[in-house]
């Protein structure tokens, strides 16, 4: 005899995705507009339905089990189809067209997959053109109206609602390396126009430290490669620190660099579609901050 399977509640699927994205029941509860206790009950109900444990919990965090990882894939696909169906019949004319987004070569690119996924869920018929470039060029293009939205790096003095991410800028060297002891100090830097480069060189000049440009790369990963080989040190975000890369500071005679901030800029007269994308950009970077996600692998 045919046995009808239970239907999966989309609210339960959204809760699973929210927990996976935030790594925390309390933050997931805020995202789905429920209390933490209600989220816990939802998870228990779902685990009872499927007969499997989907999450491992401890006092500080929550993580997906192998079964939870599998279920998360189904949940994302179900929600995508659900949202596409409703968007198809409820979207207005403002949900069509195109938008031009400028992203820095380094930090911003890591968030792009999440930004585009979020935006496609709500605006599936909008064409998004993405340009990767240096901060100074992105600022110029946005000011000239050639980009609708631009994400770019700013110094610690930047403030206001357009700041979407903040992180310390530090000197990075190879673990156990000797490059920091060499004079002139060998540096791995980005091209002219990179705000991190300008901050680092200004700090070295003020500290009276001799340096030389040993390696130059448009992309951060090129600088990281030179540092990992102990051929140079580089001014990079704190999240670059890993098993093979360490933070270098005053104990090695190096000046402090402060922090950098990611800022969201809009061209004058930006439309509703671009504003919607800007909201997704800001939400993606907030999510990075909430999870403590590394901007660099």
C-alpha cells in the first residue's frame, strides 16, 4: 500500500539554513524572526520527522552532522525553488533590468558568491555585471556613474552607515621566517591605488624603516604566496593569519597599521534594483562579521 510522505514545512527549511549560515541558534532566531527556544523546538520537530540528528550542539556553538550537511543541500534547493516560484508571480517591473557592481580584487571577491546567491533569490530576472578592480578605480567609476554600486577599502577614519566590514590591518610573515629581520625590509605589495599599500608605506616612512618592493601582485593571494615562501612580509587583514602565516608587530620593530574598512558606495540617482543589491551586499558582509568568517582562505 502506498504511504504518503509528510510535507516539509518551508519554515523548518529556512531555520536549518539560518542555523548553518550563522552557526548559532540565537542569531538564526533573529534571522527567521523567532525566539531561540522556538528555533530549538523547530529543530527537534524536524529531527523527529527525519529520524536523524541534524546538528551537534555544545555550550558555545552548533554544527551540522553528516546527515545535517545532506539535509542542508535539500533545504537550500527547496527554498530556492519556493522563492523563485513566488517571485515569478509577485515581482514588479522594478525587478527586471541590470545592475553594475564593482568589487575589489581581494577582500570583496570572497563575499561575491553569497551576494549573488542572495540577490538571485529575490531578483532572478535581473542581470548583474561584476567588475573586479582596484579601490581607486572603483571609486572613480562609481563617481562617474559607470558603476551602480562599488565595494571598496577605506582607512580607519571612514565612518557612517556605508561601512559594511571592519578588520585590523597587520604585518604578515611566514611562521618562523626571517624576512622581517632583513634590511631593506622586503615587501610584497599590491599595485598603486591599493589603500593597504599606501597605509603600510606611510607607516614605514614615519618609522624611518628602509624597505624595498620585492614582490608585487594585483591579487592578495600573490602576496600571500611570497610571504609563505619567506621572501617578503606584507600588510594584510588579520584574517590571513593561519598555521603557516603569523602576525608581526612592534616586537619585530614594525609599526602599527590600524584597521581597514570595507565601504559601500552608490552612484548618484541609483535605482530600486541597485538599492536592492546594495542591501544584499551589506547583509552578506554583516553575516561574515557575525560568523567570524575568514575573508581569506
